[in-house]
């Protein structure tokens, strides 16, 4: 059963499809870290716990801030402000990184638990790889695909801004690159650096500021995928 918060958020996004970014907060080296993320899609492999899908470069510093180390957890939070209806969604949950198979972090992704139930017999990882490639090909434009061919994000750029002119401007989908071409080489370089960022919600706090009086509703994920609802003071 689709949770009520997901029905409300989906209806808002259908009306305001340009509202595609939210702020993701994590803790890295005992310091809060926040960055804006572009929402790519929802995946609901098991219906009642929709997963929020975004993307990242596996070499990005944010990855080390998300992957647990020294006793940290996968816990993270997003705040999604949707301007026109004056709605805010604060979604708390666990965030995971899915890189290419063979990457050292690949084994930390809970593919089997987050895949559809019918995939529990061994092909959960293959199902998630299909989602990764589909996001690369169909949820992003050619310019963004090309950005995964750049040097490591956050590293020094000795040649200054002008050296960026040497980077590819755009890339085709993985199925459209001509065999043996420079595009094909760049596509596979990009795919090696491309990772999904998957947020598994455990609580959702919705504020409706256009309503009079203002409204605030909180949903918490209980056992067996059941969401409990509370009405709060805004």
C-alpha cells in the first residue's frame, strides 16, 4: 500500500515538476555536511517504503561522508522545499551508495533487502544494476553524463578554468555510443564513476503553509512496513 505521504508528495510533484532539488544533510568527521541533490526518481520495489533515487560521483567527498566509518551510521536527512504550494518535506532515513560492480563499496549496498521480493533468490544485484544504468541513460541529459568523465570532484585544477574546455561536453546513452569510438570510451569511464544514492525513509514530516490554519503531519515507519501518522503543531 502506498503511504499517504507518498501520495501527497507525488501529487505535488506532478503539479510542480520543476521542483527537483532538496538539501541532504549528513555527518562527516564530526561536522555537519549539507549539499543540494537533484531528485531523479522514486523506486518502490516493495510498495510501502518508496526509495528516493539520486546520483553521485563515487569519487566525490560526499561518499566518504555517507558511507559509515568509525562508528557512524547510514542515517541522513533531506529537506525538500516546494515553493509554489509552500510545502516542506523533511525526510529522515538511511542513505546508501550503489557504485559499479567490483568497486570496493559495492558489497556494502543492501541489494537483496531493497530489491523486489521476487528477486530474493540471487539476482537482486542484477536488478539494481539495471536501475543504475537506466538512471544514467534515461534520467539525466548528455551534459550531466559527461560530467562523470571529469577529474575527481574537489581536486585541484592546475590549468585553471580554461582546462575544463578539454572535457567532453556531452555523452550519448550507453546503448548509443558507437563501438570503438571516443564516446564509447568516455561512456564507460563515466559509468565507472557513476553511482546511485538511495534514501530509504523511516520518517516524513510534512508542513503545509498555504493551509489556514497551517498544517503539520508526521509519519513514522513502524514494523512490517506500517506507517503511523501524527498531527503536530506547525
